[in-house]
C-alpha cells in the first residue's frame, strides 16, 4: 500500500513523534534506510552495474512503520528480530537499564585510573 493511501496514519505518527520523520531508535530517515539496504529513494539499486544486479527493485518503498507509538525503521526491526531469535531480549533490556542508571560507569572519563 502506497504512502498516499495511508496519509492519515502517517501524519498521526508524525504528530506522536513531534513531526520527525525518522526512526525513533536510530534516527535514520526513510531515504537513509533505503540507502542502508542499497537502494535509491525510488527503489532502484544503487550499485547494480558494479555488482551485476539486473531487474532488482525494492518492491515496497515503505521502510518505516508508522503504526506504533513512534516510527520504527526496517533496520531496527531486523535488529530486534535478531536479538529476539537469539533469546537476547533480557540482555537488551539490561543494556537499556545500564544506559539509564549506570551511565558514569559505561562511558570513559578523563581519569585514566577510573574503573570501567
């Protein structure tokens, strides 16, 4: 389904995200997500000649989900899928907890003798 067919969903998501059309987690724009996967904004491959790729087109240009609480890109969705399949969800939650509550320990200081 094309973006114009879901414009209400899209604009509602932008309202929830403070009018930022970027992934909530990694801050990539839709164009950056397409580039990450090797496609131009129109869905054509970027380096088709270099890699000998023929007749490859990104069939669906929707690389961002606007249906959740915040926009999420396909790259972050794949990362979460991989962590979940590897049974690493509890580790991911632990990392988030450390980032929130134990920031001083995670990031180096100017003091070379400081524990890490």
